């Protein structure tokens, strides 16, 4: 296999530890998944992880202390799209799939292990996705609304109408987040306003709400635990980023009552044990909870301030560890909780940039435009041309996330000529992922004192060698691709294992490297002038995507409009109306 610049690397078969990266690009290194290596069968205590993502649910079992994955099972999680831009999932199917994955994974244990060796489990989950359920029956009151759903655009407008200058960052100093359809608070508000069953349950104080971790734990503990951790709570837009508690001002703004919400806990502690007789995990302690991107950050061992990782999936999620002091970004980045490894441990913050469309762009080329047989063929097709031919693809299908936060943006392809082919468009789709990542890195350079020379990469899409090389060339940084393609379960396993009372692992910030973490390394091959020129054109293309989702002014009665109309005397209103009627009759 050749690299994008056609040169052969002397490190073709080198499996490199992070501290001993090769001195030249290794874009040609054939990806070797960690499971392909010899797994130690020495008897160890085991840790399990429920990994609930946007498209799949899984359960993985790890040995300790080296965290070799010895058994796993995953199931597809279907999306429901009742309207364009609306994305839902059946919460009952989610929990049933969790139970099924646990059962099957345990049957896959090697003979030298058994279910009784499981001493603790962790949970990692898609963030912002919101579930409401009846605390009496335990049944969902509506489908789970998925993180990338945009039905709350109008709800955002209603909230913005009530804040000074319609400033989308008005609450950012409290929660670290802009007012956006992305976050759970807007989804809860929409559910209360539009779903009669939710309205009724709220009136009768039977309504419980949470992110997916809360829903799973409620079921595993038969309703005895309604909890979440700080990483998931920091994505709701309801938690104060400093106090780590639900904020009364935010609760009032989004019409959420405290009794609906879960208790906020640390990311690593023994919360309780599984009590649901339906689960084979009955009696096992639950000792770790992390949002999936924070779990990936730990799985990449980004435990020092300045260390940065990007997960390449359907979307991209770039997090930078910024230590124990929150930085509130004026440039469109999110301030989020990276982790809190125990009730008495200090909280660690992260700056985050979220890209809504990464792998989704390739799926669109496959399923909608049909110029790509399979999304996995993107590398092969893109390599047939040396450049994009000056074609730029802005995949703003549902607006743009960080750093723009433009819900009015829509996708476009510009720079087409008579010589442009599908290969140029496919390569431009790959480059769009890299440019969106650079957008976020540029902001992170300005927001923090850290100058990044490394970017840790993971996620299914990171197995694309060309994409990784393009990322190094576009951003001008060395890319370290983890050979654990999906380190979310890995990070959650370590988090659960290090909880007080489990004590099977300890994160050590002084440790130089971890012997069970391996990377492929991609060095930049373009010069700074080329990077600036192409990035400048990308920025011009992005600007052209703004304001496409223009909507006529809403006739909704906002609070300001009501006050204005209420201030007009009734007699004057009648007189003006009559005068307008007479004037129209004269025409």
C-alpha cells in the first residue's frame, strides 16, 4: 500500500509505542487491530463495559491490569426519522439490546474465565441523547431524542427571544455551552411543550428525564438509582460548570424541575450494584460512568493538560485536556467536564469542538448521491486523484457546529469545473473532515496556552490511511492513530477499575507511556504556505454556506411581542384597523 505522496516508508511493519514514534510518516502502516495480538490468558479479575453509541450497543469484557479485551458483542441500534432532521431511538430497544449483548459476550469468555470473575462494570454512552420515562411504570413517555436531532430549532428561537440581544452565548459562563439544538435542555423543553404524555407526567410528578446512562442505570437497579455523572450532566446545558450542580437559573429557563433530574455523581465510584433479575450481571457493582467522548479521551491516555484527541466517526469530536481550571471560550468551543475520578477527586475540564458531519458525508455520497459504492471505499476512490482539483465540500447538512454554531448553514460543493469527477468530490469529502478539525484546532490554539504538535486520533474512520495523512497535512500536526480503533470502552473500563473499593488500576499523570497503547504515526508532508492557501479557500466556502436555511419571521407570540401589543390601547388598535380597511376599499 502506498501513501498519498507515493513514497514508501521504512516503518511499514513497525508497531510503535507512543514514546518511540518513528521519525518519518508511516501512512503506509497496515492497520493492526489490538485484538489481533496475542492475548494473555493469565487469570485476572475482570471489568465489563456497557458501550451504548449512536448506531450500536455493545458489552466488552477486559482483563486487569493490562485491559486486554477478551470478549465482546455488539448489536446495531436503528434510528427512527419521523421527519427530515428528526432522529429518535426506541429506549426499550436500547435497554433490551444492552441485556442481550451482556448475555452473549459472557458466553464468549475464554474457558479460563467465568462470569463470577466480573467484579465491576462501567457505562459509556452517546451524550445529549435524551430519554423521558414514567417513574411509576418505568416505561418511556416518548422515543429517545438523539443528539443530532434539529427539531428544537424553533425552541432555540423562543429561548433566544427572552435573553438580552438574543445572545446564544448568554449562559455560557454558567454551563460552558451555547444555546443550541444539540443539548439536552432544549430537547426536554420540546418534549414538555409538544408531548401530552410528558406534560401530564410532569404535572403528576411522575416524569423522570436523563441521558442514556441514567436510563440504563435506572433499569439495571430497578429504579433505585436515578443518577448521572458530571461528564454527561455537563452536556445537558442544565449543570453549572463550576459548582457541578443543577443550576436554578438554567432549570427555570428551560422549565425543568429538580425532581425530574438524576443526581450528579463523579465519573468513578461505586454507585451501587445491579439488582435487576433479568440481567446476568445481577450483584455486580457499577463503578464508572463516562460520556463516550470523555471515555475516548481517557482511552487515549490524554490525562495531561494540552493533550488532544479527535474521534472520527459519523461526526468528529475533538477534546483538549485543560486541567482543573475551566476556560470559557468566546470562539465557539464548548467547555465540558473531561472527568472526575472520584467523589473527592478534583474535576478535570476539557475544551471541545464538535463536528456534526464527518463519516455521514461519505454515507451521503454512498446512499443519496450514489457516487460511492460503499463508504469504506472512500480511500480507494480518493487516491485515484492527486488533489481535489480545487473542489471544496462543506457538509453542513444540519447546520454547522463548532466553532460556527450556525443552524442556518447548509451543505454545498463549490469549485466544480468541466474536469471535476466523482473522485475529486470524494476526496473533497475526506478533506472537509480535516478542515473542520483544523477549524477547531485553530480556536484551541487561541483559547489555551498550549501549542499542539500532536493530535491523537481514533474512531472507525481513522482506519482510513489517506484521511489520516490528509489530516496531518491540513492541520500541520503529527497525527498519532491509536490501534485501538474505539477506545471508549477501553477508557470506561479503566475508569471503572480505578474506583475506590475496586482498586484494580490507577491513572498516573507522571507515567511517560502505557505499554498497552500503540500508535501509527502520520507526519505532515505539506509546507505552511500550502496549508494557509488551501485553508483560506475552505473558510471562503464555509462562509457561502451561511443563511441558506432562511425561514420567514415566526408569527409565534414571543414575550417581547406580547408586551408591545399589550401596550397599545384597545381604542387605538380598533381605529387603526378600521382606517386600514377603508384604505383598502378605495383601491
